[in-house]
């Protein structure tokens, strides 16, 4: 698994009229090193079309490609991995299906993080750190204190997510995060590349080097 600092998740509601691949091309130019396809509304055929296009783009640029929820689509397009929530397929089941592909799990409490590590997750999501409207079924913010707790407890890579913006990312980095994930702040920006470059600068200032 290639390590990362900046992980962008798709969110097409945030860029009406702009093409997904165009936006993600800009994100890659700005320094994004992982991309996740997260799409809760498209039918399977449409999802597969987007997954294929993103696989092609990410492969061309050496960027890791993860599919949210859909193990079958991840396998069909040969994505690098899948991202699961606490209520999706159990990790042990997912592992049987994806073999050595990357498996990431969202966590909201230290017990979930420890379990994910014990069960062989490759990375965990830690969030939502701040309030966010991007995720419909979102739990209460875990706050930066959970980021700090994970940084002190968990050995596998973790990525902070949820309401992370350029104006609050320093606080997350100070809590121990070296990997950041964002949806709206990246794909909703008029300057996707510039936002990504600014995130990378802040991560580097915080000591996150690959
Ligand atoms: N998981 C936890 S918070 C979140 C997801 C997918 C949404 C993050 O979106 P944003 O726009 O960066 O707050
Ligand atoms: Mg899910």
C-alpha cells in the first residue's frame, strides 16, 4: 500500500456542471494521492462507468483508487481497495472477497478503531472531526480529541475526515493527523488544485512527509 497524505472523496453535488474526471484531474495536479469514489445515488451501471473512468485516471497518475461500499465494483474495475462503514459488510467477510486489496473502515470511537486494527484493516477513517452536511447519516462530531486518542493508540494508518477545511486543518494536524481526507473543501472549490496544494503545504509544515 502506497502511503498518502491527502485523500479526496468524490461529491458530485458540490460541482454542478463540472465533470467528475476534470475535477479529480485538478485534485491530482494539486497533490492528492488517494481518491475514493463515493456515490450513494447512481444506479450500478452509472457507478461502474464512473469507477472505470476514475480507475483509468488514477492508474495513469499512480494514484491509489478506493471504492466506497461496493466490493463487486472495486473488484470489477481492479480498484486498489474498498472503504466500509460500521454497518457495511463485516471486515472479515470483506477480506475474504478482496484478498490483499486495501480495506479501510470508518470509526467513531476508540473501541471501533482497536477492533478494526485487530481484524486486519489497512487503514481507518477517524471522524467526522467537525460538523459536516456532506454525510446524511452522520454521527455527532468526534472532535480532535478522538484524533489525538487514535494517534496515541493505533498503529495502522489513520485518516481524519469530516468538516475539514483549510481554516481548521492545522488543529487536526496538531492533534496528530498526518493524513487528511476531505470532500466539499476540495471538490466544491473554484480552485481545486490550489486548495489541494494548500492542504499539502500545511501537512508538510506539520511534519507529514512521504
Ligand atoms: N465520512 C465521515 S464525514 C464524511 C464522510 C464520508 C463526509 C466528509 O465530507 P466533508 O465535506 O469533507 O465534510
Ligand atoms: Mg458504507
